C-alpha cells in the first residue's frame, strides 16, 4: 500500500479535525500497554499525538503495535476521533483527540537509546557523542528553531535596508593581533599554509573599497583559543559594514536590527538604547560589559585615602593604582566566616587583600582600617559609599586593570547571592569611547584593544605622534545585553597615513605590514570611503534568548570544552600518506603531553 507519509503534523491536530482521515509519520516517544490496549505517543518536530490499538477492533494492527519500541519510526493512517473526556490531556494541544490506525508501517527500527531523551540530568559529553539523538529532544530542537527565526529576521531586515549578502574566503593569510589562527597546509604550495579567518574583517573593508557600500554576512569564524561556555573553535557572527557613515549611523541601524531579532524571539525591546563611556562603565561596574539590571555600583575613595595615614594604600595610589569599593546592604550581619569566605573569593580573583568596614545597627563602625583614617575621613567614606546602618563595604587597591576585574566580579557575585538580578529584564547598552590601545605585560608593548583597523579619535591623533598611546581613544562601540557582550565594531581607518601610524604604534615593521596586510594597505591608496561596521555573536545571542548557559546548546554539532567533536571523534591523527603529501613531519610525542 502506497501512502503519502504525512498529510498532517503530529502537534497540529485538534477537535476541528474530528473524522478527518490523516496520515502521520514520526518517532515513537513512548509505548504503554494497559491490559491489552496499547497506547503510542507519536512525536515529530511539531509535537505529540496519541495512537491507540484495540486488539478486539483490529487484531492485525495490534500485532504490529506489539512489535513497536521507543524511537521506532512509523507511519500510520486513520480517522481522528475524540478521546473520552476523562482521558483528556490538558498539557498537550492534541490532548483531546487520538487515532485508532487502520494502517501502520514500521519504517525504521531503533536500538535502545543510550539515554532517556527527556532526562535533563544526562551528562553533556553523552549528549554530544549522540548529538543526532540529542537534537530529537524538544528543548534542543526549539533552540535550533529559534536560531532559524532570528536569522531569517536578520536577513529580511538587511534586505529591506539595501544590504548585499556577500561571502568572504575561508582560506586566507595568517594575521597577527588576535587569537591563534587555525592553519591549513597547502599541498600544491609546499611548506606554505592558509589560515582560517578569525573574522571577515579585512575582506569586508575591501568590499567597501570595492564600492559595495552595504554588506552583511552570517559568517563562520575560527579561533584557536582556550574554550569557555561562550566560546567554540568555530562560531557564527552576523557581520556588517557600511560606507559613508559615522558611529551614530551604525548604532541606529543595529538597534533596528536587534529590535527585529528580539521580536522574532517574542521579546520587545525599545530603542534608543542607553550609551555609556568605557571609563564610566569601568568606574561604576568594573566591567566593559556591565549588567545594569541591578545596582551595587562601585565607588572611588582614592582622594580620601590620600589625605589619610593609610600608607600602604597611599603608596599603591602614588604608583598609579586605584581604589574601588562596593556597598553590600545588610552585610553587617555577616559572620566572621562569611567575611573570610568573601575575602578568599576576592583573593582567588587576584586580590592581595580585601579591606572592609562594618556599619553596625547602633550607628558605630568597626574595621582595622579605621585606625588609619580620621573620624571626619571615615564619615566621608561612609557618605561616598552611601552606606547605612547594617551595611558593610569592601574595597581593593591595586593596578587599575586588576581592581576593575576583582570588583566587577565581586559585584556580580553579590548580585546573584542577594537575588538582585531581575531575570525578566532585557537590558541593552552601548559602550563607547574605548581606549585605542591596552598594555600587554607579556608582549611588553601596546596592543590594539579591538583590532589595528579601528579608527582613533581624530582629536587624539597628536597623542599618536608624541607616544601618549595610553590616552588615545578609539571610535569603537560594543552592544551589551544583560551583562554579556553581544557584539562590537568601530569606525575604520580609511586614511593610509593614519593606518601607518597605528602599525607603527603597534611596533609592526614595514616587512610585517607588507607580509600580513600588504593587500589591505595597498587598497587604501585607491580611493577608500569612510566606513564602519559591527559584528554580533549569533551563537551567544541565541543562547541568551534561550536562557542556555552554554552556546553549545544552540549549535547543531558543537565541540566540547576540550575542542573535541565527541560524535565524529575529531580531531584525529592524519596518516603518514596524508602528511607526506603535505610535506609535514609530526614531532608530537604523546609521552610529553600526558
């Protein structure tokens, strides 16, 4: 008997379909044998539907039902009937109807699955090894479906705004100033290597030189870096670039893009989004991606300390350090052990020490710090902190970068500990006026905070010339969502002279520049329009919308935290023939890497 394998989807049938003859196909989610009557829950990507077999009504169908097991793929034909009212399942849209099949066929049998698909406690490694089964889980499929909806909304928005989708190369030249490149050996060019792109940065700028003016791409990117929950060796970003625009034009366009993307996920956000300078974000929140859904803003007491006799902190400040504090409401009730645990946490973040002042309910203050400050100075510290009776303040003094990191992480710790974060909020925030450079102790030189094609503020060009690199600002901007960097971009350099100054500041030789960026530098000499762009981390965005802790849960086939694909066992060793064709000799010794 030849059937259409589907006339309807499992999750779409209801009382309006009564007496309709339907053909359904899908996976068997569960089989229940209740004293002769067999009930099968059939599942497809739209939902669940109940099938029933009565051996008295149709013994041939019942014989087939007796053979069926979980995850078998079957197709059935029959009329939709109303369930007995006492058996309604109000949890399902299809819970008032069922089918007694007149025809059933097993299309594919299944071995017992290695884990129960609706068991959320199964280990991630098991789920990754059997990812094709994991995708059958409604939650995993829902994540992929939401990803599709957002990408479709993004593509429609770009098309409606005159953008062209242009693909850029995957095999490119290796470049510095970023994470490690993945290298690909060339068989036809012995001894030479391609690199996989960390982003389409150079190529999208060249498209602006080429006159495309408005480009976008849902682009694959590759970075060989240590992994976290929000990192993968290969990831996807929504990439865009525009000519003849300024920062405000990019911000306005991206806000419209985000509105449409969030709408596809059933979330309403309203532009314009708040803007905050990088320095303000660091001073108030200790982070350039602050979560502004709660308070606990940091405060500076450096000027007060400098007037005190707190010599150890004063020396830190005189050496270019800073001091930042945080007020914890109700913290005066913390036990000695709790305060010690908080101190240990700060030390684990890199603090040498964590000072505190307790403000008791009777109006008195208690702290070893108070012996170094006068009563008037202590009063000013309390006012600066906004501390009241029953509160405690903590503060750290050290190099700025370290202090911001420690206090920013402590702030997030207390935000979660005190349940201050409103999870129903969708807080979008622009961070602007980033530093152009940041000092690298490892490299012993300034590095580009974003990338070397970011435009410095024109008012700071003289600082490039006199070597005051630490005070050069860039025309860069990040979009932050609920304390996570969603994307970032900048106005680009379109002047060859300015680009040369940046390369010089980064201590790149002319040979380095020509070898790494020669084609880019040459292109700037042929009429380059002012241009700017931005990239949004698609995986991260979808993970936040799905409330997933890891971006792996919104990717179809991700790697694990060790950058390994447990399903197809990649990476693997290449055989001798392959290596010889690529002129590669492996020096790897397993004994040295245990």
